[in-house]
């Protein structure tokens, strides 16, 4: 067992499992849902084609089938979860595409509906910083008083060249404004970053984490770039053969990032989870538990922990 403040296992970083276990005293399972929405970066409002790594399902490859009613999507996964963890409770995760981009009446009905399901203790809403209206912020403030609400924002990198290359179509000012608006309303903010974006250096990836450490964040998801079939990223990779991080490089970078991150930031994800049939590179990502074990071993080897090297 590590002696890291936010751990009661061998983990030397602040895991989501630890956070929920200590908050609710039981296993919390997340159920991904799909409202069949789109994205302003696809429909022309801010851009076309979406971010270059985004799958045709809008990063909702493990979310439900949007043709099915919400309750049906939810119950099919809930049944599997209860077989694994009979006492668990649930978070409804609105994952695919941009989940504040649409008619607020339609969205709010879906969010309110899941709160009527048995043992739902929270809602996660995945969205873009440029896609939350003032009206939506005010509604989310009310929703936050009814449930354990987390809003997930995609940032990926602070490097402006990379942001342009990946077609993010959203600048840092927009991101900072969204974080501040959510914080003003006491809504927890979870940020996504991607390691291994084309042509980024290790220093670029560490700078992104240093920047985020100065922001009022509740949590972070650290992803490894995965190249999927039928994406703009696959075309770029076939044309330019940019470097894809090895597992060893990824583990080294993640451990450096953990050392920089404030210890109270909850690590919601620390590796990618690609759909194997669609994966082009890197195939080492398919062995998720091996990646997690290597991160744990490296933190032990360094005798390190989350926040050990954070900037004062």
C-alpha cells in the first residue's frame, strides 16, 4: 500500500475509484448514453469535419445506440454492471458528440429523466467550451443542486499549432471562460487532454499539465492518442507517418504529468480505450491493464506520487 494521501491501495495518484468510494462508500459505475446529437465543429457553426481524431460516432464508441430510448440504453448496461457489482450505484454519462449543443428543453428533459432512475447519484455531461449558452449555464447550476454534476470539457493541448492541426476550432480564452463560468456556479469541471498528438514534444505535453494546474479543476482525463480507421487523423498518419508514442514513452510522460499535478485533482482516466476493430495505431493500447501496471511500477521505481514536483 502506498502512503499517498488519496490512496488506500498501491496507487500513487488520486483515482476516481478512491474518490467515489470515500464519498459514497460503494462502487460507482458510469453508464454511457447517446442522445444522437451533433457538434458545432461538424455542422459548420465553428468548423467542418470535427476534430481529426474523432470517430464517426463522435467519441461515443462505447455509448448507447441513439435509436433506442434512453431508459433502454441505460438498463442494458446497468444489468451487466449489477452482475459485477451487486451493490453499485450509477452515473449517467452523456458522452457522444457535444451534449450541451442542442435545444435546451430537449437536453434538460433527458438530464431530468435519468435522475428518476433507481440509484443514479450523478450526471456527467461531455461538451465543448464553446457550446454552453448563458441559459444552459443557469440550468446546469440548478441541476447541480439536485445531483452530483460533472461537466467534461475537451482541451487536449494548449499548443496553438497543434490545436489548429487537430481542427479543434476553440481557443484557450474560450476554454478559460467556460471553466470560470462553471466554477462560479460550483459545478465540477473535468478536462480531457491527449498525449502523443502529431509533432508534439514531451515538453508540450508537460506544459499543458502545468497550465491546467493553475486552473480551478476537479478532475482530468489523460488519453493516449489513438488513430482510428476512417478519420482525418488516419489520412494524415498514412501521408506523413508522424511519430506515435511507444508504451515506454507514454508511461514516462504520464508519470511526469502526475508528479506535476495537484494532489487533489481526481485522475478519471490515465490511458486510452480504443475500439479494437477500428484501431490503426498504437496496438499496445489494447493491453490497458499492462499500461496501468507499468505506470504503477514506474511511480514506485521513482519513489514518487501525484503532486511531488508541482510548481509552487
